[in-house]
């Protein structure tokens, strides 16, 4: 299904197989829903309808006046009437154009307001979607729905709806006027319509196929650009010395694209040539039959009448053609609406409870009671997890990769909800607590530190916009990053680069520790990076977190012995179950999973330093 940006722009009138398969079911419900977006703007919409009707009729007037100009003015040799009709014709054309401008303005205004409403609605909705939604759905898809699909909806309102209305009105009035003039010639006019409709459809089809091919080629070009011009992609290209290969790949697709574009433009050219030729046949036929009627049968038909009929016939070409093809546009439009509605209809998984409870005192005490959890139906990740973390204490969670350590963390700020059992925060089930309050009191320093492109100050203030310079410096000192910042020429105003990539892994992590400290949560969670940091970075981070965890409730997902030793108690996780817990010494002595981890990981990492 093409994103909305492609709607209507290419004169493409045929659906591909793929599009046919993805055709939405057009139900009353869907239509009602689409029109419900128009409801707040019904007054403006009626105005648009009026404008369209009036300007369509006005647009036909000059054709009808031509008859008068010929019969009464020229043939009747009446100078006054001639001038009057010419001026009148000019005046209605001008009026039609002016009304057209007004109509475009109101129409664009409505479309913009509807998409404004839709975008805001969508953004708010997406922000409430759970972590599961973002891990499952393709990021590109989410962005497409937010941007080009909604843009497409705008095109539907400004183009498709308008086209249906104005073409129907023009066609109906043109036909009425034709029949009024002379029914025989009017019927003849209708009979020639298929002559120009058929070739148009053929040309449209060729063009559509080419457009689609060019689109696919374009996607490919974008793909290559995305892959090779991103920070990590470019690095990969450089390190593997693939510049030439990538250039060739790019040049090839680019070349293909040029050829397709030329073909497409030329298909358009043929299309106009064919159209030009056949559209000439209709008028000639009318002149011929009109002439026969006039000359041979002495009918009342006048030269003016024939001219009017020819002019009106010309006016029906476009509407007939557009209306015949509108079904495809219409289908595509409905498909866009369905795509947008599909997201709107996704339930919000994690919602604020109706009557949220507030703990008497927020201390960061966490309890897991018989917690079961799975991301999907297939595999259970956590099985009967139980632990109690008293306020002010710290615990380390250790375990093999994939054992579910990060998953435990995800359940505390309700990024996901448990499948069984319960997680309590200061004695209250997290599902019954005010979500904002809960998340405000849980601070997470994750493995993947995310800094946005801005200054260090911007990134710190994200946690607390009211933080003073003093607060920020203090937090940075505690996070052991202040020396680095003050050594920079611009200090806190140093730019961190795209996703913080101008900084080292350790620096980023320490800035994110400072950021969490500014948030000042009751519970601090530190998901230690598994990736190797150099020992200096590591010890700096260690120096930063040691005193912090002494003064507040904290959970450490630990991969290094020094971090593990800083915690009051150690929990060992294996295959989603807590298999051991206690102090380092007794765990090492027990000869269980911890001993094995110690021997294979912690000891090695620790002695490496
Ligand atoms: P590591 O030490 O490598 O970070 P971990 O112990 O933190 O591992 P988790 O990230 O909790 O492990 O993952 C536990 C299991 O859940 C893994 O097998 C993983 O494949 C699976 N998993 C993690 N996130 C998701 C998700 N969003 N959807 C489905 N499965 C997931």
C-alpha cells in the first residue's frame, strides 16, 4: 500500500494486486468514522460545497454564452449583445476563479485542522502505548503512519472529496445543458465518451506501473542512504573499506531510477498525445451530425447550439475520466484512514488506575510476590520471583545473559505488567498506584544510555527543568563527571552530538547517572553495561555509584564483582527464577550458580583490572 504522499500525484489510476488484497472493507462504520472528523467543521464544509457548486456552474457558463455570442451577436449582427455576452462571459470566469480561491482556502483550512487534530490525537495515543508496542512495531512504520499516512488523509480531503463533488456537479450540469440544447447531439456526445476514456485508462495503467517501479527504486535508494550515511553505518563502511562497493551499489540504483523516470515522463507524453487526438474526434462528429441536421433536415439547431455542445462536451472529458478513476483513489484513501484508525484502536495496555492510591511515605521499598511474566504467549520469562528490598538497602541481581534481569527492572516502573503475582512499591501494588508518581520515583540508568542531541545542560534539565546551576554541578560531581565537564571549553553547554555519540561510553553513562540524580527518585536502578569499558572509566563509574547506593534504595544489575560487592544482598537469577540469594562469601562457598558465574565471569573481569 503506498503511503499517502503518493496519492493522486501521478495520475495513477489502477490498483496493484497488493493494493487490491489490502483493500479495506468500506463499511458504514468506517465512513461514519471518517466523516466524524469533519463534524466539528461542518459549517465550513457547507461553505466549501456551496463554493464548489457555484464555481462549477460558473465554469460552464462561458461555454453556454458562446452560443449566444455566435447566434445573437455574430450571426445576428448585434454589437451591443455581442459586447454584453463577452463581458458576461469574462465576468463569470473571473467570479469562478475567485470562488475557486476561496474554496481552496477553506478546504485547506479544514484539511489542516483535521490533520492537526489527528496528529495530536495520534501522538498522545502513541505516547500511552506500552513498551511492547515500540519493541514489536517497526519504527519506520510508526513514523509513516504519523507522517505520510496522515498527510495522505489531508490529500483525501483536499483532493479526493473535492474531486468527487466538483466533477459530479460539473458533469450533471453539463449534461443537463447539453440535453436542453439538443437531445440528439447530446446523445451523440455521450456515445463518444468511451473513445477517449479507454485510451486514457490504458495510458494511466502503464504510467502507474512505472510509477510504482520508480517508487520501489526510490525506497531502495533511501535504504542505501540510511544504511551508509548513518553514524554507525558509515563507520562500518570505513572500517571494512567498502566505499567503492557502496558507491557502485548506489550508482546502479540511481541509474535505474533515472531510466524509470524518463520512461515515466515519456509515458505521460504519449498519454497526452493520444488524448489530444481522440478528444478531437468528438467535436468533429458533433459538427458533422449537427451540420447534417441543420443543412439536410432543416432542424432548428443553430450554429451557436452546435458550438455550445462542442464546448460542453469538452467540459465533460475531465469529470468523466476523474470519476471513473476515483474509485481507486477512494479505495486508497479509505486504506489510509484504516491504517490510521488501526493505531487509534490499539488498546492502551498500561493505564493509570481509576482511583490511584498513594503511599504514606515514599521510600523506594520494592516487593516482588510470586511474580510470573512473559512477553508473549510462547515463553515464560519470569517464574515465581520473590524478593523484598527494604528502603535504604541495595540489592544486586546477577545471572547469565538472558536470564531475565532487565525484565525484572521493566516491571517496577510498569513498562510491562506482571502476568501473575504482584509487584509492590512502598506497600502498594504498582498497578494501583498513580503511574506518574510511580515513574517519578523510579530512576533507571540503563545499559543503553540515551542522550538526545543537545548540550549536556539540556540533557540534565530533561530530568528536572527547575534544576539550578548549583544542583547540576552537584549532581555531576556525585556522578564523577564534573572534572570532565569543567575541562571542556563550553562546560555544561558542550554539545553531546547525535545520540550522545560525541562522548565515550563511560562519559555518557556518568552523565546519565547525574541526570537520574537530578530526578532524585526514591528508588535507583542501575543496569550495568555489559560492554567493556576501560578500567579507568569503570572505576569512575564505580566511585560514582558507591556513595549513591549507600544513601538510597537501589537495585544493581551487576556484571562486575566490584558492583556486586557494593550491594547489601545478592540475588542470583537463572532461567527466570531466583535460585540463590545472600552475601558474596556464602554464595561463593555454596558451589551453586553463583560460584560458577564467579569463576567464569566476575573473577576474570575483576582480575583483568
Ligand atoms: P542481559 O544480561 O544479556 O542483558 P537479561 O538477563 O537482562 O540479559 P532480559 O533482557 O531480561 O535478560 O531478557 C530475558 C529474556 O526475555 C531473553 O531471552 C530475551 O530474549 C527475552 N526478551 C527480552 N525483551 C523482550 C521483548 N521485548 N519481547 C520478547 N522477548 C524479550
